[in-house]
């Protein structure tokens, strides 16, 4: 009995600890947007590997990469409040100096992911050629935005 209680209490504490992580992260927009881009980078690694034939293609993996890009494109723009240009960030000052230009890059990103999501369908692109056609335009938006809105180095 005593052991069981301890186990439950430890489980509760672990649960609370877990719940506190998102609360902390949302207080730090730089950490949130960097983790979104890190998941985008991971999905791009998987996608690029399949496009080059280094990783075996599967529709489920293709769908997963596209779904990640879709979610990132819809949420990334929400984490650039005034003042978050300071500190350990790769975000260039041009984001705040040219907010319309940055919004236009975000729009290219969301347009590309919307089309890819549609092409992806319920089961993911059927073969690697279909995946390349869907994913290629999303890759085009990485460079286009990073060129102007991400710090070099
Ligand atoms: C609309 C602009 C925009 C688009 C589109 C975009 N990025 Fe980014 N990306 C950024 C900015 C800004 C940062 C720096 C964020 C920061 O450090 O606060 C960044 C950072 C990153 C990082 C570093 C994340 C980290 O751990 O700090 C990776 C990896 C990345 N992007 C990959 C990609 C890939 C791959 C794509 C395309 C599929 C892409 N990005 C599309 C703007 C963009």
C-alpha cells in the first residue's frame, strides 16, 4: 500500500512537471519559433533523403514531412512579438523593419504547404515523384525567406 501511494504521487509530480514545460516555452517566443524551425529542419532532412534516394520512400513518411511543414507554416509567424529580436536568435532585424516583406514570405510558405497538403491526400503522395512535386515548392521557400530574414552565419 505504502509503495503504491508513493508511486502515484511520483506519477502525479511527473505529470505536473510535464505540464509545466509548454507553459514555460510559451513565455519564450524565441524558443518556440526555434523549435518549430528545428522540426521543420528535421522533416526537411527526411524529405531530402527520400528525394535523393538515400532513404526509402514511403507515403506515410512523405505525408509526415508535409504535415510538419503545414503545421510549422501556420504557426511560425505567431512568435515574433516586438522585442524578440534580442538575445540568442537567428531572426534578422529585417523581420521587424520590413514586416510586410516577412508576411509575404510567410504567405509563400503557407501557400506551398497548402498545395502540398492537398496533393498529399489521405495516405500521402503515392510515389517519390509525386512527393517531389509536392515538396519541391516548399523547399523553395526556405532559401527565399532565410536569405533576407535569417541572420547569416
Ligand atoms: C518565412 C520565413 C522562413 C521560412 C519560409 C523558413 N524559415 Fe527557417 N528560419 C527562419 C528564421 C527567421 C529563423 C531564425 C529563428 C530564430 O532563431 O529566432 C529560421 C531558422 C531555421 C533553422 C534553425 C532552427 C534552430 O534550431 O534555431 C532551421 C533548421 C530552419 N530554419 C530550416 C528551415 C527549412 C528546412 C525551411 C523550409 C522547409 C525553412 N526553414 C523555412 C525563417 C524561415
